[in-house]
C-alpha cells in the first residue's frame, strides 16, 4: 500500500514523458505538410487574382465600357476592390437608370482548355444576374458549330429565389443561326455564403462543378478549340426578375479567380488533339526532362511509326488514310530506366487538303487575297492533278465553278483577284485528284464584297398617312424634274422614269463613297442626244471632273425610242464621292428620259480606317 502513490507518480510521469516525446516525434518526424490551397495535382496555375489591394489590377483585367446591356448599362464605376481581398461587381441605380459592373481579361489573358475556377458570394436580389464566363470573337463564326468559338457560361445567377444557377453554351453567332445548350441545377443554399464554380474544358467535353462536385458534363457544339478570355459581369433584365423589387446597390463578391492548365509528363505538341490536320502532319513530342528515357514508341491507329531510345526529331504521320476527316489516334508510350510507363494519346482528324485564308479577313473579302493551301498524303499516296476553283452559290440553282488554277503541282499559295468576280457568296475549293477515282477537297465559304452599290430607279414620291415622302436617293437636285410612269410599253416596260421639264438646265447629284463605276440607262430619240448629257464626279461638291462614258445601244422600240447605256470607270487621282448628271435646257420628256442609275464604290470592310 505504501508503494501505490509512488507507482502512480511513476506511471503518471511515464505517460507525461511518453506524450511529450510522442508529440516531439510527431513534430520532428511527422510535420504535417503545408498544402498550398492553390495547388491542384496534375495542373499548373496559369492565371490568378486574389484581389488584394484597393485597385483592380489592370495588367490582368480591363473594365468593360459604358455599353447598353439589356435593361441597363455596363459601367466601370460599378466594378472595384473593397480593400479586404474582394472584387465587387455591383448593380446600382442612378437617376432612374441601372448600371452594373463588368471586367474581362481580353488582350491580357486567353487560354484554350484547362480548369477555370471562381470563389464568390452570389447576390440575392432579383431583377439582374451575375456571371463568370469565357468569351472569344470566334463565337460569331458560322459553319463549324462551336469548335471555332463558343461562349461558355460557367455560371449565371438569374434564379435567386429558386436556389438554382445556370450553366450554358452559345455558338454560331447570335443571329438566326445561333445555337445553345444549358443546364440549371438546383443547389440548396447556393445564394448563401461563398461557393466555388468551376469548369474543366478539355478536347472532348466541358465538365462543370459547384463546390467541387460535378453538376453538368457535355460536348454540345463540338467543343471549342479557340483560346478564350474571362469575363465577370452583372446584367439587368427580366430573366432575373423585377428589378423594381431589388434593394440596391447589390453586389457579387469575388474572393478569387484561378485558371490552370493540365500538366503531362508526356505531351503531344503536334498534331494537337481535337484539330484537323494533314495526313503527313509532323509529329512533335515533349517529355518531362526529369524522366530518364529508356524507350519511346509512337503508334498511329494500329501502325507503329517509331520505336527507339530517344524522341524522334523528324517524324510525320504516315498511316493509311481512308476518307477525309476520319478520326485518327496517336499514342506515345515512354518507358523510363526504372520501368515506369508514361502514355499520352491524342485524337484528331486527318485530311489530304487544307485551305487557309488570312486570319484577319472579315466576313467579307475584297481585292486581291492570298489563298494558301497545304496538301499531304498518307502512305503510298500521291496526287496527279490539283485544282483551285471558285463556285458561285445561288439559291435553287446549279452553278459552274470558275477555274482559278489547275496543274500537276500545287504551288502552295495563289493570289486570287476577287475583282474578276461578281459580288456574292462562293465556295473556294482546293481539290487533289489521286487516281482510281479518289479525290480530296477542302471547301471554304467566302463572301466577295468589292462594291457598295447605289441603285436609283427614279421612283416617284410615296405617301404615308396622307403625306408625301421623297424616294429619290439624290442628295441634291434642281426643281425642274417630273416623274413619269405613262407609256411604259413604249419605253421597254419601265414605269418609273424621270425627265427634265426642258425649261432650264437641270441637275441631279448622288453620294457614293469611293466611287469607281457608273451605269446610266437613258431613253432618247437620237443616240446623238446622249452627247449633250453631262456626267461628272467630285470629291467635295466644289471641283467637278467631266467623265467620258462609253455608249452602248441596248434596244430600240417601234415608237422610235432608243435604250442607251452610258457607263464607265472612275479613274482619277483623288477619291470621288459624288456623281452628277446635268441635262441642258431644251431636252424635255419627248427627247430624253432617265430610266435607272447604278453607282459602285469600293466597299469599306468592317474595322477599316
């Protein structure tokens, strides 16, 4: 009994020492690894903003200017930092007008594929919605679904009263061809506190996440292949409810934005997964320098193209090709000296011809355009004839293609003078014929627009609710003109004409910027009368230069009328924007009448200075 206290003391002391020593062992040998919250295994951080400080970092973001958006305006005043590590995207009312914040990384950061994440607190007021989305100019392109550009809405928040948010995709422009797909998951409490919204975008699909849990997986639109920039916005509109019920200002509070790219030990740099390439495209592979390579094997479909102890320097696709645009699989297997195996696979499409137009071309092309075409063939293939054609597109009408080039060798690049063709839509076709009836062709739809046309039919004044309005396209004219619609049978069926009253010299002036061509239809009793009609052009309505038109007699009637065409090109040292017709006194309706006028000016493409 006398030893029990001592034993208890010793036991207690032992337990204390054990606990302390154990704690020290843990402290020394088992220090918990400090995990960087930004680290994602298998991913590399490419963009981040934690919104520290008191000003938005303009090397990363730009304000979207005062644009009209739905029922409000984007305003730089409504996007700011709160000084506590948050970006504020605000909706506010000033003098009866609604304003909202919006920022974007355009011209600062763009990326195709990756993992995109935002942590934020959604506003609970109604009448507007906030969004984190990816955007590219390619979304306006038509004809390749969303592969050449898709608007990707990682989240939109129009359902504050329903605990739902919206994921969405939009492609093929925002006009009649527009297409979209979306999903609106119900997430209880999503408008309470902070949440993360993320997108994994890879070559095969889009995968959406909320708070780390998958909410939607889709490949709608064919999956974009185009680098896109980030946007964080708020927009006012009835989709989000009645803004009059909202207590404003209301805010989207953003904690951070992060973007990652996938890290691979083995990477196939060419051909790029998800693209369409030539049948002999170069194969480019990169391997993490830390890997001590023992063997490399490269396989296209089921055909082994290479096996060796190093990365090949000059290797191309060479497996047999069936139809153009069929899917191929390239597999790269790297084994290191320890026997570890690293594999990378790329899926892509293969064809034998690829047409390329300048990337800076707008929806319309004009003048001389450099057309680049590349050709490449699979194993044991070669072409006998190459042809480049331009085929007009006419609704419900078969058309013959215009031959631009044909020969046994493809030069790689050709200059196409679009001035040789009428304005309109065409299919530009590069074809390679390979014998045995097989061929390959690549087609690009283009719209030639070299000319802006002013067509004047001399329509008489119209009426609207009892009042008259002028339908002439002139910018200036004298008073002694009269509109005619009688005797149309005698004047080649034309029932909208104009003539001078013949009492004085009369004139008509039109404006057509960058004027290059003109064609005036005149009805006269004598073709010599056409020489008394004065045609002139001017850059400023002050200095006029007389024209010397070519005269063509188009037709004649039994009543003694001639149908004449006065036409020509405007070739002067300066740009001329104005065209004038003058009839001398004494030439009345019984001698000369004007039937129609066409003026052609060089088109100004969108974005041109």
